[in-house]
C-alpha cells in the first residue's frame, strides 16, 4: 500500500523529487563507479576463469575447489582483506566425471549426447549390451527381470514426447511486465506453508517414491550395467540432475546416464518396435572423500568509520554449479558480477564507512547449504529464531543468481520500507534499464537464508534471457551464454547499491521477524 | 502478367468460378484421397523406417542402402509395379562412422559434441594430445609447424562467435508472406548466370581455396592426429558438412571433427589464453568401395488408358541425407510423403490413365546427382539440350524436399501456364492451408534436374518450421522433428495432384526450352 502511494507520488514529482529527498545519492561517486564498471570492466575475464578454466563446479568437486582457490587469490590481488575459504559445515562427497562415452551400436552406430547423473558411479570399464526395456508398475512385476539384467543397459518407458521450444530463446522483460511487478503487493510474510502428511496427494507421492526406490534397489541388486534416462531439453540441450545422495553414508546406486531427449526417444522407439538395439558405454566417475566439509569464499573491504565499521553489508551469489557444463549463467555470472563489484569499489579507492563483505556460496544447488550454514554460524537459527549478536550488525545482503540478464530492478522480499530507498538508488540507472522495485518475493536462492532469520536479503530482478529454455542446469551453460554488456551493467549497479548502503546514515529498515512454523506439522 | 490477371479474376468470381471451368476436379476422388491420407495414414510408420531404423543415409552408405532396400520392398508390398533400384551412374565411395568419441581431458574432463566430417578418415585408434593452435596466413608461415604436428590434435583460430537464435524455432508462412509469393513475377527463364573467371572476386576465391588446399596437404604430410573445426549451430545443435571427396581416386586428407560451437570456442579460448588443453579422441570411419555406382529407387502404378499410359507423371524426393542424424526433415519427410501418396492412390483402388512413377533419389546432397543421372538417361542432356524421345512423354514431376512443414502451395518455376490449373487443384485444400501458386522459382533440389531439360518440374511451397534453425544438415534432424499432421496433409495433396495430372485431358503445359549457356564461359 505504502509503495502504491509512493508510485503515485513519483508520477507527479519525478524520481529526483521530494519523495526521496532524504536519500541523497552521491553523483560523483556514481559517476566514478559507472566509469570503472562500464568502461574498464574485468567481469568477462573473471567469468572466463570461473567457467572455462575451472570447469564444472559441482559441490565439493575439484572444479569448485579450483574456482574457489582462484577467487580467494583474485580478491586478495585486488586488495581485499580476509580473503579466505570459510567452512560452513559438513556437506559430503565431491564427485566428477572422468570419462563419458556412450553410443548406440545396433541397428547402426550413433554416439549419443548424455551426461552421467551427479553422484552416480561409472560402468567400471567399457560395457556393451542389448538395451532392455524395463516395465513395472509394481514391485511384483519386477520379478520377471530377476537374473536377467546383470551388466545390461536398461531403459524405461515414458509418455514424454519432445517439448519443442516455440518462443524465442532470449527474453527480456517488457515495460508491461515490469509495471506489473512494480504494482505487486508484498507476499504474506514469515509463516511457511504447512501441509498435511496424511493427505491423499502426499500418500500418492509417498507410494510413487517407494516404487522408484524399490526399482532402484532392484537394479543395484541385479548389478545392472547402466540406466539410460531421459534428460529434459531438446536440440542437443540436456538438463542435468543428481542421481544419488552425496552423503558419505549413501547407499550404492546403479550407474545412470541422463540422455538427450532425441537420443532417448530414438532408442525407446526402436526397442518398443521390436528392433534390436545394442549400446556401448564407458563411464568413469570419481568420488572425492578426503574432505567432506563445505566452504564459502569470503573477503572484505573493511569499514573505516569508528562506529559503523562494525556493521556489515554483504553481497554474494553461489559459485557452485551443476556438472553438465561450466555453470556460466548459474552462477558464474552472479559470482563474477559480485567479484567485479568489489573490484570496482577498490579501483575507485572507496573507503567505506561500514564493512563490505563478499561471499561466494557453495552447495546452493543442493539446498542453499553454504549460505544457510553461514547464516547459522553468524546470525541465527531459522527453526527456533534464536538469534546471535551479529544478526544486529548485518545491514543488508544483496544476491545475484538469475542468469546473465542485466538488472531491471530489485525484489523487496516484502521489506516495503526499503522500497523508497532503492527507488532513489536506482534512479541514476534508468538509462541502463534498471527501474523497478517490487514488493514481491523471489525464491530459490541464497538471499532466502538471510530472510529466514529476519535479515534484509535481496535478489535483483534480472532479464531472463535463455535461462529457462537453454542454460539453467543444462549441458549448454557455457561462457558463450554470458552477455558482456548485461554483466557490466549489473556489476555497476551492485557496486553503487553497496556504496549507498555503506554511506547511508541508518541501516536498511527491516521487516518484522518471521514466525517459526508450528512444531506439530512439517514444512516443504 | 497472365497470372496477375487471373488473380484479379479469382477475386471477383471465386475459386470455383469461370476462370477454372475447364479444370474439373473429381470431388468424390478428392474425398477418398482425403479420407485415406488424413485418417488412415501410414506416413509416420514409413518415416520411422526411413529414419530411426535405417539411420544416417549419406550417399552410398549402408544406411542409405538399407533404406533403399526397405523402400523397394515396401512399395512392392503396397502393390506397385517395377519397384527396383535403378543405377544412375558412378558416384564414388560410401562412408559411415563406426566410432565417434572425443573429449577434453585437460584442464578438466569434458566430452564434446562433435561429428566427423563426411568422407574423412578416423584416428586409427585412440589418440591423446595437447591441442595445438595452427595460425598461418601463407604457405611460408606453415614452416614453423614442420615436424611438430605428428599425432597432434590441432585447432584453427576464428573470428566466429556463437550466433544465438533470437527468433522462434518453429516458423510457418503468414498470410502476408503467402500473398507476397502469390504476387511474385516469374524469374528470368532458361539462361544460367555466366561469370568471368578473371574477376577479382574469383581470383580471391581461388587464392583462399589454394591456401586451404596447401594447409590440408601440409597437415596430411605432417601426419596430424586430428583437426578440430567449428560446426555451425548452437545449443548442442551442430550442422555437418563433408571434409573430403567421395571419389575413389580422392587424395588422402587428415581426420577432421566438426565440433559444436560451444565446445570449439571453449577449447579455442583456453588455448589462446595460454592454458594447456589436452584432448583424447577415438574416431573410426569406414569406406565402402565394393560398389561405386549410385542408385535411385523407382516404382510405378502403370497407366490403364491405351494411349495415355505411355505418358508418365513422376513424383519424388531425395532419400539420401547427411550423416550427423537420420535426415528426418532432409529428406525422409519428402520421401515418406511421396511413398505415402503412392500408397494412398493404391489404397483407394485408383487405376490411372497415365503411368505414375515414384523416384527416391540419391546423392542429392552432393549436387542432385541421382535425379540428374536419371534425367540424363531418360530425358536429355541439359548442357547440349539434346533431348531423348522420353522427354516428350513426361507429363510433370512433383518434388518434396523442404522439410516437415505442410504444403502451402506450389512454385511454378516460371511455368505460368500451369498456374490456373494448380490454382483449381489447390481449391479443395484451402481448409488445410494450401492456397498459394507462385510464378517464382525455388532451387536447391531435384525438380531442377527436370526443369533443366525443359520438363515441368515443381517443388511445393512448405512451411519452414525449424528447417533453417535446427534440422537442415544438423545432428538434430531426427524423427522427433517430424510433424505428423503436416506430413499427412502433404501426402494427401500430392496424391490429389497426381490423380488430377493423370486424369487430365492434356499434359501440363510447358514453358519454353531453356537455352544452354554460351560455350565460352562456365557456369556455377
């Protein structure tokens, strides 16, 4: 409501008008940040090291460790303080692909596009087998396969056809969409959705999950050679998932290969038509168990104001990725932008009043673990809402994790009191397309860990580009997907937000503390 | 001009009006054809055997031979006569991929999406090597690589970035586009474009070609292990080409792998940044030299009219494809539709006056060789315009080779006298979106072989769908790209056109014979 009135006011008085009189933006500093960020950017160089040079950055993988080590050194070399890996708790096994070859050999040769599911084992050398269609709606039906699947390559039936992409791959927000977002009301705050574990839907889910578990166990027991499953995606783009637990105590699973829709459906059609299909495969994966700990990269520009330096502004994004490509848009983009924002602030010689800290999270893809662990260690427990003293000193957290698209505004995450402040801070970037403050929430990334303990945690609004259609968790999330101009713009705006937050007289206003869910029911 | 007046007339009198009074369409036959083609179609079953079951159908490959043999039998089983392979002349070697594995192993493991260039040799077993960037603008500059490339995997520099697709993949003609086509004037007929072999452009082309040849020879002499080159395409879609001559007398070339844009550019960026990149590859290709002859599939429904049965209507499309996928839209689609049109005519018990012949061409992709050879053997020589007696008896040839899109009309290829006839024949298919007769030409496929010797050869107008963006010569041209409703529509319309051509009192009017080009200059 407050926000709506504000917009009415804006329409009359304009952005530089009375509504934001208290939010003075330092024009000279903004200009310096723009000059450095737009004309002397190093964001693509940073992105190159995080993607092409480091490789896939699955949680606790060698690729992630390489990127983390590079980031720690790079931030140091830019003059940041306390640049280090900070453990956030136990994660589990690292994993990487060391060989990935699979091909159809009958009725004719055809190498397939496929990626091993994360944390699945390999084939233990080259295997070759007829492809066997496994069809079972109940555990009893599995009996007919007993003793017949050892070393075999198996496929499941599916009703899936190929979902063709009929809209353009690269999308940006239209003015109408942004206006709609700007007019959105804040989502109901705090209380998480409770559910009834005895509901019919939940019972059906439990049953389906039990069947999947039974089939998985059966295939392991039968020593199946390799499971072929259909990856989402089309045109050679394949989205990847995990196929097993990363826990050091996890049960063994069968090797499983997520296969491009085209290749999967071709094999399935042939098998179902009674044609003999033979495949060969050689998959090698490596588990890394020497250190089960998870780490975040952190580094600081220390505050210089005697009183305010105890207060901290944080920016971040997750550095870990899925394993099918180099996680360029998810989320080397956000990581590179946040590193670049820190570089910009150092490059212009900024001596902030408050302390500025960057964090590059890990294990975001498994459940925001890196940021949750960090928040638990520093700020409090969202389950009990027991808060630590540092919770009071965290001014704001800004996150970037929605791909390569430029910043179009910011989600208030219901913290409507921050709206007029951010509106004023966005004003100098109208020419760069960043204008929209929305009271609504966005989810699925690390600002939620902060939000969960009552801290002002914000994710920027970003143009979608091809995040949903092509890159998000796919085998095509590579450096080429990065849009240089968009990343420069984003780093410039983030640097400016950080500057303004640091120099502001007061901390960013907070919304009410969330209520922990009732103990009697669960959450999901 | 004539055509334009006709359209004016149509606008006033309507399609069933006086303008086409002489072109009576048999409504009952049309209804039977529609019923069989739209409601009892076997076109997807046919397409399945031509694609999934047969595999890639490169000229003279085992895949093409399998599809040809299947088609001969299938046409026989539908009751067609004289179903056989007809040799059209010497083509050259067959070729197929028997192993295709390549991966980056340093700085981290990553299997790449890549297809061997057609008619290139394999790596003669597994190889592993640092990737070497070869940069040479002149033959002299190659010297620095002398003695250093044996067994090495090499890459060339490029200015290419990745061309992202910003428009929707699946496109259909709009009413405006169709109206524009309908209003087009016929292209200048007959005379082919002459060129001056002494022009500066041609000299530059010659020089560039000579440099490419010199580099190729150098790499063969140096016994290079494998060349990595950038395939056109994005998102895992890679377009394939040939890398060597199919002639039995062709010189040896180096193994060459056409690599997805994303993989190629990643390797190139790393190498150019001074990062050590290592790859492993195991490519096996097989040359088939036991029969260098090329063959077309032909089959007939014999004419029943004492006089007219000597006259022949032909329909066709090329059955051969490129090797990166199963050539579904290029051109199993056209082949399946033409086979289905013949099946429909048999299924409705049609006893045509004239003889109806289907031809599924081969080696279209290398230069319309199958249809050219057929035309040379039966109808005449386009170079001299010496014609054979059969030239007089070929009524019309209808071709389909523009992907999976439904028929929206027909190109007259300048034969404007046929315009009113086809307009009348399309009238019963207005509800299926086929309305447009354009005087203009279309090129690149087998109707040109007929057109070149003064025969009425026509290609239908088809919706583009994703032919240009995804399928045409790509590794993604698979069965999944086929649009069932579109293929059914096309087969129905082709069957109806054939019916009408067979039963028409007169043959399709012809345009003037083309003039052979002046002997003094060449053509291209």
